[in-house]
C-alpha cells in the first residue's frame, strides 16, 4: 500500500482542495456497471444482527445493504454525547436529522455568520436558511434524549482590521456576544457551535483569542444556553494550534469541544482520512490520561468522525459522498482492502475516466472509532449528516 500511495503522490497534480465539502462537491459522477437488487429503508434487523461489521467487507454487501437500516431509529447505541452537523448544500442531512434525531444529542445546522458593518456594529447573516419547521421535527424525534439544535456560527467577511477591533476592544466583543445571545433567543435555538479558532489561531495573540471565546461562551452559558467550540487536531506542522493549555483555560467556559479529527491526508499526501492512532493522539494531546479530572474533561471532547471519503486519481483527487462512493464501488469485484495501521478500508479500481484509489468509512472503521471514543471517554461529532451511508446510523 505504501508504494501505491507514494506513486499516486508522485504523479498527482497539485490542486487547491480541502476535504470539508462545499456545494459543488456533492454532484455525482460515478458510472453504473451493473444493477444489483439493493435493500432500502427500515428493516427488522440491524447491521449487527445481519453480520455486516466486517474487517474486509465485500463490495456487493455494501452495495446491497447500505441503504437498509434498523427500523428502531431512535435506539441510541453510543452512550456518549453525539453532535451531527447539517449543511444547506446536502439536503439528505436534513432528513437524517429527523429520522435518527433520537441518536443525536446535538444537531448543528451550518446556517449563521456574524458580520461586522462598522465600529460597534454587528449583524447576523444566514437567517434566511433557518427552518423552524425542521427544527421542530428534529426536536420531536429526539425528545427522549432532550436533543438540542445548536447552529454553527462563524465570523464571515472580516478584514484583519475588523478582527483587530473585535479582539482588542471589550465593548466590541460584548456587542458581538450579545448579538449571538439575542439571535439564539429570537430563533429559539439551544445554543451555538462557535467556529473561530481555526480562523485566527497563529495569526493573533492567544490570549486575545481565548478572551473572545470566553466572552461569547460565558454570555451564552450564563443564560443557560450551550456553547460548543470547534477546534483543530494536533498535526506535526501545527502541533500547538490548539494545545493542552488552551483546553484547560477554556474547559470551564465551554460546553464541549468539537475536535476535527479528519482531513489527515491530502492530494499531496494521499491516504487515510483519519488514521486511528492519529485520532487517539489528538485527544491525548489536549487531555492526557494523567490530567486532573480526566473523565469529566474528556466527556467535553467530541471526537470528530468523517462521513465522507476521498477519491484519489493520478490527476489529483477530491472528497466524495455516498452516491459517488457507491458509483465507484460498482467497479470493484471482491472485497475492500483493510489497512491495519490506519484502521481504515480502501480500494482501487479503473474506470473509463482513469484509475482511482478510494478511502471512505465502513461499518468496521466507524465501529473501531466508536470503541476508541468509549475507551477514551469522549463523545463524537459527525461531519456531516447525509454524506454517509444510511446503515451507518445503526452504529450510533
């Protein structure tokens, strides 16, 4: 496998691409080779009962079974906290949140932006995407676990000067925090997911960034709303972008941390989306086993699981979602390959438009990560609902 990856890396063209999907990424391109009689919809048995969690699953089994899921959709198998993201450009995610709402403690629609209009002037963007009826359906599906809708909020179209003003002046931070709080109240949200750390880390003094997060999160939590912070995982090139020191400083103010343990590989370095050892190290980097009150702190970490995959070709590569994956899988005869180092599955095929090496979650790889989360005592966050295969949700 390592030789194959090295060859792909050598011939790959350099493209600008990130594996976090955008609207243009969800258009399908896989060609059907032959039709199979596939199962669809609710079933009286789960993937556990059907014996589908296999180290090297067959392409046929995935193609036939992946659209069939256990009829008890509210049954929660993973006992920790589960956060699921939903995006406006992936409509199936909206359906997933309603069907399996009883499995997700938090559902985070990617709707909102804070915009700066001038000195001490902030407004909310993205309100046109808010769907109150859908929110009601999600809450109804998850009422047994008192699930919560917490839209993601980021700071959009900010210049360096805008950020400087926000970080430097307490009155600016207070106005922005109150805007978020008032929006949460107005639209009857349960809190927010705050995405700002990766935008500013390493660009500004850490203390200013910590202060901004504390101001926003404490404004919300003091009013009995939740505030979840998105944080980057440790990498060799950005090891301390979010460190144990940051985690310890923010843990009292933040409800939970959404740890983005995916996008490990890239076009320049094709391979697994999220090697298991790397995911484990990312958790232990910010909260080691020796940490004081480790159980309580680990419960605030939502270990990230990708529900998308990657398709690498000699000309580059791109992220793929379920229908694109299944289109490529139809070209495979036999079983997927299992990499016991990264604990992920992959396969290689040749189609009319060239050679492909495909990495995408399987029941087995997801289940291994759920075992890891249980062992570490963390929750999980799913990017994003609707990108994966429907039978994946039996696991959660």
